[in-house]
C-alpha cells in the first residue's frame, strides 16, 4: 500500500484545523452520498488491484492506514466527477477530499459494488482458510471458500448462512475459527481513522498543501493542479492543452506547465501567479481565449529563440521562463519587431540566461516585466528589461575571466558558449563539418571534450580546474574517441588552426603542454569571457581592469534597508576558518538566527536546516531565501556579502571574499 504522510506537518498557520476519529465506513458513506466530493486538483484514481487488496489486508490486521484530509471552504471550488456514483448529492456546501481519495474510493467499490462509476465491479475475495484477500481468476471464482468481501462488509450480514452456502457445516472443526475470521472482516467497518478537517478560503494555500502531500510517485506541481482545475471548467481543455504540449515536444521545445501557465495567466490579465487562473471570475470563455493567445504567443517566441538566438531546443535554456517575455512582447506586437529590436531582445534573452534571472521571485519579476511591455517602447523598454535581467551587477560591466572560475558544464555560461559556437558555425576538429545540434548520425552527435584529457590531468590538478568549462570544447563523438587521452601538444598539431580559433583555444603552442595547464586555463578564460561579453552586449574585458561588484536593484522594488556603517573588516586566513562543511556563517533576521556554511572555491552557501534550507549558488541567493522564508510580504532583495557574518571572526562575509 502507498505510504502516507503526516499531514499535520504540512498545515499552514493560515487555516483552522479540526481533528477527530471516525468510523471508516461513515467516511465511505459520505463519499457515496456526495457530502464529500473530489476537488479538481485531485488526480484520477490510479491504484491497481494489488493496492486495494493490500489496503483491506492492513485494515483486517489492524494496521494504521493514515489519515483523511478534508477541506472546508466557502469558496466555489471546481470539483470533478468521482470514480463512484454519488446518488444523493447534498445541496449544502460539500467537503473536499484532499488526501484519501484512493483509499475511500477503493473501500466504496468493494462495499457497494454497483457504485463503481464505469460499471465494472471490483471483485475482491477473502480466503477464509488462509486469511488472505485475493482478486480471483476465473477458476478461483468457483472456489466457495473465497468469499466476496462486499458480502462481508454489509451492516447486518449473517455469517452462519455465508459459511453454510460455502459448504461449511456447524460440525466442521474449523467452523468456529472461520466465523471469527469473517467477523474480523466485517469489523473493518468500525476501524477508526483520523479525519483532519482543514478550514481555509485560500485556494493557493490549499493547493500548496495538497502538492506537498503527494509524495508517492511523481510529485504533483502547482502547474499540474491548475491544469486539472482548468480541465474541470473547460470540457475540452485538457485535450487542447495536451495537444499543444505534444506540438512543443515535437519541435524540441518542450516547456514545463508552470512556465506555460504563467504566460497564460499574464495574457488572461490575472498576473503571473497562475493559481489565479482557477478563480471564479475566469470562466470557460476566458480560459479558451487566454489559452489560444498563449499558443500563438509561444509559437512567436519559439521561432524567435530558434531563428534569432540560435537556441535549437528548450533544454539549452537556463529556465523555461526565459520564453515568457519574448512571447508577451511578440504577442502584443503581432509577431513584428521594429528595426534593431531583434538584437535588443536577443541580448535580453542571453542576459537572463547568463545571470539566472528567474532563479528567484519568478512571478514578481514577470509581473514587472509584463507592465514594462505594456507601458514602454523602443530602447527605453529594452534598456530597462536588460538592466533587470543583469541582477545585482552594474549595467554594462564586462565579465571578468575570474567570473568563469569554478564554472562547469552545468552552468548557463557553458550553454551560452554552445550557442555562440552554433551561431558562428564552428566546425568539428576532425571532420571540418559545422557542428549540428541534432545530427542524423550518432557519431556526429555533439559532445563536450576535455581539451586536456581527464586521464592526463586528474592526478596532477584539482577537479575544479580540469572539469571547468575553460577545459571543455565541442566535438563530435567520433572526434572525441580519436583524441582519446592524448595531450593537446600532440593532437592539436593535426587540427587546422582556424578550427581551434573557432572554439577559442589560445594560439600559443607552449600552453598545450601538461606543465602549462593552469596557464592554458587562464588564457582561455580571458578568451571565453570576451565571447560572452560580445553575446551579452557588454564591453570587452581589457587585461588588468578591476572587476567591480554592485548590488543595484530596480527602483520600483522594495530593498530591505541596511545599516550603511559596516564594521571594520577582519582579515582572516580563510583556510583556517574552514570546517568540514565550509566556513560557518550566521545571520540574524526577524529575531531568528540562521546558520549556514560558505564554500570559498564555488562561492556556494548551504543552509542545513531552518528558514531557507538548501544549497545556493551565491551568498545573495541564500540571503534572499532566508528573508523570503521569514518575511514573505517584502520583496527580499539582499546583498549576501553584507547579510552573512563569519561566525569565527564576527566580521561580514565580504571580509573573506
């Protein structure tokens, strides 16, 4: 039987909770009467026959089977047809079953076989000899001692006639013990089950609670829940949406439901917070119109991303949300851009990818960008969009080679370098044929190759160096095999110089020897930084310039005030501060102290427990997570270098930066 979850761990303080122990059969009867209904956010019945059998076995043996969670609300919540026939639906506001659908439906099918909505009865039998529940085969159905559980579950069942019909007489030595076994099956009716009634009129809060409860199998997202709710209100909705998602998959631009629904919600006028799509004010007509606008807008956007940005498939995007701004803009413009705007929109796409624009505060950022698309035009619009996508960096600040340190094939920079190679039609080192993102021949598939092969460098240098993107190049599978474990000084002699230049390999041959590996990485990072700078429309990096870090935030977003007088920095030996988990940090916000650990090489911050628990790519990302967790009513922009304190020294994190 599927594992259950302690729902009380997930209940928000926003709702009222009642807890009672009830007979399980009374809850089944409430479902059959229609006083309990299935909200549209619930998935369909998915249990298999063995799951039903295991449920009855657990109840027979007195094992716990988890709690039921009911939702009480005054909202007009869309609900779906249950998998049981509800013959006497109440005129009063029903209760919505959030957790327990599979269990109650299974019990109802066995308790009242005619209630199964599809008319196909579920035949569950009890083997009185072995005390096992079975779903019988055609041959087993002829066995009189496999007794239908539906018979045994009725209120006034007489066990003597049941055994007599099965050919067991009172003088049979097993008659008494078998009578007791049948009684135990009937006692399932009286099994006490915890029933939690959660009272709330906040649909989003309840949707989040429901999503957290569904831990078995694939976890349902809020997007899944909203799709289900839309389908309950728009009869052809699910088929229409699924057809379009198949079209996206066929074009290699599959997008997750969250991103598509955010765009749909923006086009419907309800904002990027797509849970609002299932509000009562959004009727079937409005849903249809918004969906058709979404399809049209996404076709415009995908054509732009493929044709103008050289992004051949959605996996190369840093986030599916990057499609939304181009979709909105092109939708409002009827698929047309003014001269020069394509280059500006392309720059925005690359900037949003490079700096992980949608890693946090997605809905708030999209709402602000949608307002910009509606209210501004020309260079003013694009300048503001690009400024926002640049995050805390000062606008037009060139990428420094140091920005490429500790960056690997999973980083957005690597995806942008791949795009640059496609745009410039870089050619394979052995075949001299332009690399193709989706070749017909498996040997021509693009792989990333360690310029200095891993087998030759992993014993002499740290993984952070040899696995970094400065040591990666794009080649076909057959070329990768040809290179094998040879050093660049050997195999590059047979590669045309222009092929190496297309993938930004330093020209100096002396850098291709094993002892010059760190110098090779440094030289290539300089070349790669300027490839990225060109893509992003930033100034070229000039050797010797000092990289500046800024924390400039959009003027219309609330920035949490900080004390401008920072304490004197304490110069500390970073290595001496490190523990097994990293450099210990702490922050005190809203009277709550949060402990974290900083990893200097990667600049990641790990919060092991408490508010904001997780691993973050930057101190600012970790700071935002803490603020957002403890004070969700503010826009939590925060410079992490001045948010965190090094516990051992009492100085701000910037002291060991």
